C-alpha cells in the first residue's frame, strides 16, 4: 500500500463506530478530531477519556482530540468521516454547511441506514446538502469491539471514481483492518443498510428456534430480495456477494451483540417495540430502515416478502411465529425468478 | 404446487441424508426403497427400524423398504436418488449399470463433493457412467436432524431442462421442506461441494477466536473464490448468491454439527487429521474436496488463497494460526478484481 499523504481527519459522530474509528486511527499513528453533537457528552468524554455510553471498556488515546465545536473540528481538515445516526443526517449536514465550504475535504460516509419515505442513502444526502461531487463510503462487517480488540476485519471503501476510495483506503488500512476499494456506491450503501432489517428477522428466528437450515434460507432469500431492489436502483449484483452484502449480513445476523438482532429476539419474546428501544437506549438502524425499504420497493415494483413481514411484526402487531409460518407457506418457484417471489 | 404423479422411488445410500430423505418422503405419504451398500447394515436397520450409525434418534416408518439388493431397489423404479459418499460414486455407478438400463428413471444426485484430480461433479459421473442425458441435483442447506424435526428447510432441484427439476420438486416438496427449481447444475454442485472446504476453515477460525468480523470476511472472500472458479467452469454467478451457495455456506459453517466444521475445530486444537477422521467414523466431504478443488483451480488459472491454506493445514502440517495471519497480510486490492486476489 502506498503511504498516505498525511490527512487531517475529522470524525463527526461520537457513537461507538465513530469512537472506534478514531481509536483505530490513533493506533496507526494518525491523530484525529472526534466531534460530539452533544457538548455535555464531549466534556464528559474529555474528562475520563472514555466513551462511557458506547465503549466503556476502551480508553481514548491522546491522539484523538475530543470536541463539540463543528467549526473547530473541520478547520483545516482534509478528510471528514460522517458517522451519525441516519435520522440526524439532514440536521448534521445543515450544520456542516453553515460552517463554511466543504469542497476541499475528502468526505466519507460511515452512516448506515436508508432515510425517510424517499429512501435516500447517506452519501446522497451529504452530496445534496453540501453540494459535493462525490462522497466515499466506508462500510462492511466491523463490530466496534472486535476492531478495538485487534481482531481481523475487512471492509470496503467505495466511490464512483477511484481517487476518493483509494484515499480512504490509505487512511484507514492497517495490518488487521483490511480496506478493499469498490466502485458501486449504491450497492454498498444499500447492502449495509438493508441487512439491518434481516438482522431483526434473524433475531426473531433465533428466538423462535428456526434452526440452521431455516437460518441459511432466511439469509439467502433475504439477500435475494435486497439484491432485487438494489439492482433496480442501479447497484451491481456482485456487490451483494461482497463484504458490504454477504459479509456484513453474516457478521451482523450472527452477532448477539447487534442491536437489531436484540430487537428481533426481544420482539419474539413478546416485548413491545417502544419498550425495547427504550431499554436499548441507542439507535437500532434496522427499525426506521424497514419502512424506508418498503417505500423504495413499492416505487421500484419489487417484492420484499421478508422485509414486509418484519414491518408487520414491528408496526402492525403481527405475531412473529405466524409471520414465519406464512413466509414458509408461500408457493416455491424458480430460484432466480424475479417475477415469482417466494422468499 | 401441482400434485406429483406417483413415483416409485429408490434412495441409494443409507447415510444420514439418504435415510432422512426416505423418512421425509414417508411423512409426505410416499413410499420408497432405501438401499444400503452394506448388507449387514441393511439387516441391522431392518431389525430395529433405526439407522443406529447415522440417525439413532429416528424410527424409520414402514413406508420405507430397507434393502441391500440394488436390482430389487431399482426394479420398476421411476425415480432414483444417489446419495452415497463421493468417493464411492464410481463404484456405485458401475454397480447400477450392471443392474440394467437406467434410461427410464429420473436420476437425482444428492451427493456432495468433487471427485479426484479431474474434479468431476457427482452428476457428471452418473451421466457418464450410466450414459444418461440428464441427472437432476437436489441440494441446499439441509441438516438431516433439522429436516426430521420438522424445522423449515429450503433447497433447490436443478437440471438443465425444466422437466427433471420440476419432477424432483414435485416429489420432495412439502409444507416445511421447500424445493425451488434451478437450471445451473454446475453452479449448484460446485457451491454445495466447495463450501465444505470453507466449513473446515470456519471451524479453524472459530477455535482460534477469529471473531464475527473475521468470520464475515472469511465467508465472503471464501465464496468469492468459489464463485471465481465456478464462473470459469461454466456456472452462473447468481447461483452462488442462492440456496446452494450462500445458503448452504451459512448453514454448514454456522453449525457445530457439521463434520467439516468439527474437522477444522479439532485441527486448530492440534489433533492430527488421521485421528480426527478415525474419531468421526464417517466421511467429511471437505477433506478430499480440498485437493480436487485446487487441481481444478490450477487448470482453470484461478487463485483460491483460502482453499490453498486449508490444503497446507490439512496435508502439509502448516500451523493454522500462522496460515490465518498470512491470509490477513495479503495486500488488499479492488474487491471484485479477479486478477488481484486478496482473500
């Protein structure tokens, strides 16, 4: 890997992934600024050097400057990673715009989720709000805790032209954090966002005792419906076979730590969605993504039977076990038939 | 689903999957003949109505005729499922041929594995040995125990023209055992066979504490190399996104019951391959498939870095942890680049 020219990096969003990325950079010998939207949280973290809310086990090294002043975070920055919850993205983008021109910065989105009825992807929102030509996307199977424990991780850096992805790769790549480049921005963002819906389904299925056969079928038919939608929206099919598709799907659905997985497990035990989200105390991106995905699918004319069932369970009080039965009873067709849906 | 015309079905091979398929058919109200190559095992099973070696928990219903006379098993049969270990396939095919003409029978292969240096697929061997136009393939994520427990399962029936796959679907499809049709026979057989190599790797990785991120990356890069080889050999890329690719991969690699997974775990603990195979007392198809896969890959000019490492660990005494480190230290490239391998 070619040595990166030294970037001045702002990481916008002090959740678990933003904090982990800042610590990761520090370990590579690269300083960064970690911006918290909430000034109180910035001060608290500054005092203890620990993100008590999201990563209580890890001390944040001195190479990470902690702040809540967006202007200061972006002053002189050559690279900025946006890693806020998708529901805050429009607000944060507006705040960024008010802080001056964004054109000389390499913008990288590490936010997952599909936003609103229009089903906008995070990089689309940033491009539009900030008037940018390109926004790179950093995504893939990367549980924060494991990255910090130094366990091997492989992700993708995607951008339409090569340069932003390669710069992102140079910035983050390390011996145990492999960054592959990719060009299918749409596929990468849809893959890592929509898989959160399947993580809810996987949690439900596990709690209901679905078994390994059914789990394999659920992930396969689930990825198939994500892929059908993605291809309609301009993504490449191969992307869903890659780290941002299959890889992130396997990691998230297999990890009991995943918030979305927890949502599914608790729904299956009969808890109410509101109570679950209150108890988690943080964002489960799969929940708002379900509605956005169905809105997109409706406009694109694509059937998403599994996503539709998750929607009914989450928002219409549908019994999870019955929903699963109904999925199983759909008539089978040709496996790749996009007209015959099956699941 | 259209009601099937009544088939007279022979199931050739009384291992766990052959026995499970016979019991499954009985539950659908369909009788069958289950042929054991070993006359002693046939007699023992006939006495107890239990396949004590492979499925000791399940009674075999009266609708299943147990026998070791191949001629009798095939007499008047309209459908025959071959489900013997891949290493016995040539021998069994020769025995079948000696028992008379095979042309009026719907042949279905449910054997997994790639055979010998030539890397022959089971359906190829049957076609050649029996002089057949077509052999259908029944495959997918289907742990025997779970099928018998009535847990939901989805598999594919593949054949080049539609009719054999549809007949296979009609024969086996049931409310909790969904059979999808497919036409990419090459892809289906390669997917379900080569994934056993990755199941060994997954067992190794689990025992070595790889973590969820690395597990996601391993399955993704592993399926990518299977897909590269498959496409070179005439398979369709989409097949590897389906039940016989991703589905079977997720189920097998995630199940501690899988023999191949056990092989990997025990290798990582430092046990010798011979001792492991002795202790298992049954076939782990991934082991012979590793060499066959590398032979195929060599001839096709495709790099398979993960399969190559599994080969070194199995047959060259390579240290598993070091092999994993070496995989991680390969330079990263473009994610879909078939020329740059990465892993």
